[in-house]
């Protein structure tokens, strides 16, 4: 797809200035390998935003988190402190810094701003427009799990500056980032974003803007088939999961994973994928029944397993 796309006129930022590039810093000592921007903005310091901030700070960046109230600023600070303490207790160094503020004008110092506010199109479009206003030259990333990059980009004066960076929870220890490429995303930004992901010590996969990206689409497809097998009494949930954990070396089976993610969350994704991609993603009746009866998985104590 990227070869087909027309190039946008203005240049994207290259990953300079980069964190760790001072002569006496460890990362700058050999000045080699991928790095991350020196200053990164994160809009929304919740579960994912705090994790993303932690990951960039671990790579040496200065991170500015924007939150909207004094209470949420305090909560985000607590989240960051707890996350950084956990790293330190494992002997891992966090060489960068994280500030949590309410003033979005500080974003003009960032080369990259990542939005991580709740999954709502109107809210995200409002926040993205604010980012474009306060950081007019920055590259912008969205951490959306499922929304269309093209739809979000419609809120921006420079739609080519937007890319999806889909991080996984918990961010500091998860290896994967989906780099989601919209119709208008500038091709150069894709390469730059992948180098930033490498600078975090993570692996990027490149995915065209499409429903469920790669991870949700494949993960949910496997889980829905596993649920249909339970419905058809092909095998017990335990044995279906063992087919994947022992037979295919998956770290967890599709039903156990569904319990951990939340049956309601997976039902919502399946319904979205059914609308976008067709009946192969139609949620099985068993899933709908379990959600209707409050069996949401680990968080409710009961799903395909008892927790
Ligand atoms: N939780 C996950 O496992 C996961 C995984 C991958 C992607 N995501 C995506 O990441 C995004 C954030 O999810 P989350 O789980 O971190 O949500 P969350 O609710 O934990 O965090 C959202 C944060 O945004 C802040 N916020 C809301 N409105 C704001 C505003 N107007 N200005 C500034 N801050 C504002 C909230 O105060 C909160 O701290 C969503 O798009 C979600 O789909 C989540």
C-alpha cells in the first residue's frame, strides 16, 4: 500500500534530536543504533499513557504527559511512580524523566506526541486537533486499539502527520508495537516510527489501517472459533486451550486469554469486526449469553474458567 500512496509535500521529522545523544550519556556514547526523540508528549496518563511514558523514559527521553484535572494529574503521577519503582526493583535504570502537567502548550517542545485518551472517536478527534494546535510541527501518534486512523486523521490539518502506534498492556514489558499506516500517513513517518519502536527495545509490525489491525483480528478470530468448539462440545475449554499451549506453544490458550481480556471487551470487538468484515466474525451465542449473565472473565470471577 505504501508504494501506491502519493507523497505528501512537507517533510516529516527525522528522529533527531534524539534522547541519549549527549556526549556523556550511555546511549550517546557510541551514537549508534535506533533512538527515540529527546522530548515526547503523551496526551492522557492512564494505564496505557503512563506505560508509554515509562517506556520512552526508560529509553532516555524527557516525557511530558498532559492530563486534564488536578486529580487525574495526581493519579497519573502515582501510576508513573509505581511503574518506575517496579522497574528499579528489577534493577532496570530509567534514565529519562516524566512530568505530568495540565498545560498543553508545553507540547511545542515535543517531536512526537502520542494520544492515549479513552477509546472514543469524538474525544480522540478533539484531542488530536489540540495536539496539532499546540505542537504544529510534531509527528502525532494514536494508541487506539480499534478506531480507524483515517477517521481520526480527518480531524487534523496535516493528516499525513498521524500514525497509529498500538502499544500493548503492560507497555514496559510487552515486546510488540503495531505501527498502523493510514491512507494519508507519510511514508517516511512509517520508517521513523519503526526506528523509535526499535529505540524502545520493542519490535514493530507494520499494518495497514484496517479493522482490528493484525493483533485483534487474529486473536479474536482464534478465540471465536474456540468458543464455537465449546458450543459444539468438541472438547472442554481446558483441552481446547491445551491444543494451542502445548500443540502450538502459545503462552496462553484463546479461552484463557479471553477471560483475561474480558468477555465483554471481546464481544465488542467481535461485533465491530462483524460489521466491518462480515459474518465470519459474528459472536457465538455462548459469548453473548455469558456477557448477558455477567460472566465477564477474570474481572468478574467467572468466564470460561472460574477465577
Ligand atoms: N488498556 C489496554 O489494555 C489497552 C491496550 C492497547 C490500547 N489501548 C488504548 O489506549 C487508549 C487509552 O486506554 P487506557 O486503558 O490507558 O485508558 P485509561 O482510561 O486508563 O486512561 C485514559 C486517560 O486519559 C485521560 N483523559 C481523558 N480525557 C482527557 C482529556 N480531555 N485531556 C487529557 N487527558 C484526558 C484520563 O484522565 C485517563 O488518565 C484507548 O484508546 C485504548 O483503546 C488500551
